[in-house]
C-alpha cells in the first residue's frame, strides 16, 4: 500500500456529467483537487463514429460483468472513460418539467415530491445550458417550464426528411419541438471537453489520475468522516487523503462503492444506516421504434425533434405517458446498437440490404417513460460482484405511448410527400438491462435521514465530508433525459462547496 504524501482539499471520484462539471466549477477556487477516473481518454467518441462501427458493442461496454436478479451475467453499456457516459450519450440536454418536481399520481403508483422545486434548479439549468452550449428554441413545447433566459444558441435545424415528418405531425395537431442539444466546436459537448479538460488545463491545482479504480472509502475510527480513498492503479494500491470526498461514479457504481466500503462502524455499507443505499434504482422504460424510408440518409445527423404531447397523458389515459425524440443518425446512436434485432423485421421488407443500407434507410424514434421508485429495485454488492435487482414498472403508460406514436406515424406515412415512408411497418424493441444510460435514484436526497441518504446539499446525512453528485440523488426519474439535471445539480452543489471551502 502506497500512501500519497499530499492531502487534497477535494477528491472527486468520476468524470461524467456530475464529476466533470463539479471539477470545472471548483477549479477556479485554487483549492487542491484530485480527480480519479478508472478509465482513460477515448480515442474516438460516439459522435465521431462512421459506417457500422456503432454495432461493435464491445467498444462501449464496461470491461466487467454485472449480474441481474436471477444471477445471469451481462456486460453493462457504460463508459469507463474521461467524460463518463457523456462520451456516448446523445447530447440531449433537457430540463425536467415543473410538475416533475411535485408528487405525481401514476396509474399504479406515485412519483414522489422532490424536496427542492423547479425554481431552486432553474438558475442552474440556465448556467448548465450556457456551459454546455445548448442549442434550442423556447416556446414551441407545450410542456416547457418557465425560464429566466433563452437558450444560448439557436436550435439544430431538422434534416429535410425529418422536417417533412414534423410538418405532417403538426397537421395532426401535435407539437413537434426542437430538442435541446449540447453542441460545440468538436461536436456534442460532454463532461470531458466542457468539464475535465478545461479544469486541468486552466488550473495547476487540479490533478487528474486515469486508470485509477477506487475500491474503498476509509473512515476515521468513529466512522463519521472519510479520511482516505483506496485506489488501484495498475498493479499497485494507493491511499489518497482528502478533506472532502465526492462520489460521481454513476448511480449504480456510487451505490456499489458505498456498499463495498463496509466496516465495523458501517456493517451494511457507508452512510447506509437506513438501508436505502442502492435501493429505488430507476432507469426509465425505453423503446426504439423504426420508421422505414425508401430514400437514403447519411445515418450521421444530430437528433433534433422532441414530442411531449403525451407527456402528461391524453383524454383516454389521464396519467403521464412519456417523452419522444428522434434518434438522429442511427450510425452514431450507441444505445440503439443494443437492439439490432429490430433490423430482422426490416430485412423481410427490404431483402438484400446490408446493415448499413438498412440503417441509412430508417429513421429511429426513442420513447421514454418514467419508471417509479421501488425499494426492491436495487443495487447489491456481494462477493465482489455488482447485482442489479431490477424489474420494470409503469408498463401500461409506456405501452400506450408506443401505441399512440405508432398511430401518429401511420398517418405520417400516408401523408408523406412522394410516399418516401413506405410500408407502414414500424418494428420496435425495448432496451435490455445492460442499457443503464438513465440510471438514477440509488442515494435519494431529502430532509429526513430516515427516508433519504443525502441531505439537500447532496451530502450524506451521517458523514459530514462525503457527497454524491451523480444521478443517485434523484427521488424520481421523470421521462426526460437526466443529463442536464445532473449537470445543474453539480453546479448547485459546487456553490455550496465553494462557500464551505472558504
């Protein structure tokens, strides 16, 4: 064991949307900051993919096996790299809706109220949109929450074939809106190019160590403070000392790290006196649906369309149903690559077409529905293995969203100019358990230590110097993509830490 001879003011574990953003904002304080990342810099991120590279799924899977509730193994689609999962995400940066922060009744359950409201997050949403260069258009989405500032950049224009679909949807009385997307000089903005890289290049006080796998948190004798972080780098084991420790490993890995760090004072896992660490795992119900076209597209364009007409339900189903967005170019959609059996249906309609030809003659649509927090949906860590005990819920809402969207696309197919959308066939598939892009909820925040793991500043209730700034803190998932809320919350917690650091 090698004990590092420095004591850091802050140690951040993870470089994704939470950790990378936090490092960027804290860098200007001049405090000594250590950032630990178990991966390396990627040679090529998903927005740089070409042709059918996206279907080489092993490129974007973690190099370890996890286990489902039945003990079956799988390789999770999660990025261990500088920038975390933002290196393979779509770039969609959406605000949760104002009502998402309130208690919401669903058909068979309740989405709990957040202890902070939309108004508490709104200024940080605006700050996050400016930092991550979000392109969008205010006022064209009927569910859009109030905003203190317009989007910092104009929206991404639709590809011609996508614009035609939007026109047909509008004729049905729907409201296709511009999807908020983070874009910079290097393509989609992410936590590496917007967070970590500027932090380490602009501040000598920030140190990044890659290929650094954190395997334990070491407490003081009382168990009320974290004194050191145990890290494996290559074949060697290190202890790094820090005054404030921040977990930003993703909702699954942050919970697993707390659970695996059990000791005499914390036999069930650090900060887990109420047994809630790892519980209430959510990751949304997600389905990809294909719309066939007889004309080719590049397969490499950005997402640009958002549909929320069914977000809060419809006259036949007065409960939330969810969110829809187009997939953009399928050849750069890493999550889509998990569901290639969809193409088996298209091959019957378009025989003799290669995988690339099918991808470039199809338009993908993502459907996202909130799943509800359930204590039995949880992360477990046993015998040095991560288990996901997870079962989907709120399924009728998602099925109704899928049905409504299929019906809308059938009308589009019939009305499309020159019939470029041909045979009224829309194969679809749900994402399997290994897709954990929207993971959240495993260390929920709140005011009551008996019903939450973190306080309102995302500090653990019982350990004064331990924080969590990834999506673990979510009490509910909503149906929006979570990245912008994670970024906004990291900026909010950064303000608290700046005051604490003095």
